[in-house]
């Protein structure tokens, strides 16, 4: 289980703009690693758009943003294009990274139990340590909550 104060589990995943991203290569920067259920759904679009709107504030604080879902890179590319997202979306189709971060949870969809991503965000410091974990995130207002924490934490 991923805990505050523990090293963030490293991974390498395919991402948008024909990139492959390895978490450890981002050492030296803060990283907001957010897991979301599905491209182009209302809550996920709201959250992604909020990250886009506040992207410059994150960049001014040397914070990289990475979004992860189990959607394909092709699906991510459509999502990035439609929402004009300035940050990478990573494809975890087999769910291995979702499992590393313990975000796969049983959900109830239309009366059936299914496994899906529980919206979660992790803030990782420049040394690769998890300094904040948000679980069971509600999309509305979440990005502002992260920024508020960062402004106090980075001082």
C-alpha cells in the first residue's frame, strides 16, 4: 500500500505525443500523479479541464502533471485534443500501475459489481517521496485543493 512518506513506486508507461514516461526520470520536480476512471466522461473531463486551466500555476511551482487511466493511448490522444490538455496522459491498459498505487476498487455500475479506478491523486516531491495522497476524490474543486496544499507545502 502506498503511504505518505514512502517512495513513490516507479513505473514506465506509454503516453500521449508518442512518449514513454518513467516516473523516476522526473526527479527534481514535484509530480501530481492523478488516476481517473475514463477518458471523455463528465467527471474526468471536468478534472482534466481544471488541471488545464491551472496548468501555468503548477508550472510556476515546478510541478509536473500526469494523468493515468486504463484507456489506450489512442483514446488519450482524442481526450488531449478535445480538451487541449498541455500535460501527458499515460495508458495503463493492464492496470499494473493502478494496482501499485492501490486505486483499483470494486464499484457498483448499474447494479453490477465491477473493478474500476477510484479517482485518486498523489503528490510526489522532487526526491520521489509521496507527500500527499487524495483518495475517493470528487472532481469539482479538487485541483484548487491541490494548489492550496502545494502553496503551503512548497513555501
